[in-house]
């Protein structure tokens, strides 16, 4: 049996692809699960999924820009300050 945290981690992982499409070049607006064995296909608009997981409305384009800032500026600055492992 999967825990809710496992399912959420996977959902978050798939959304990262959409977040990394900073300029919306690939138009990633929907995620889906397709269970071949059961013939089950369930798509979700990313905006709806994000709002559901956050429990509040989310400005996805603004979130993309914030994510880009973290990856491009804050994360490299953080790693530059880390001491190398011995």
C-alpha cells in the first residue's frame, strides 16, 4: 500500500518538468496516469492539481519564474558556499 507522501512526491516530481518549462515552450498543462492493465486513463490539468496539493489557488506562471530563480541563482550560490567532502 502506498502512503499519501509517496503519491505526493511522485506528483510533485512530474510537476517539476512543467515548472522547468520556464517560457512555456512545450505547453505542458496536463499530467495523466494511464494504467494499461485496467484501461484506466486519468488526466489532470496541472493548475488544478497544484491548487489541490497546495490547498489554495496557485499562480503557475509566477511559480515557474520563482522556480527558475531558485535553480539558476539561489541553488548555485548555496552550493558555492558548501565545503567539499574530504
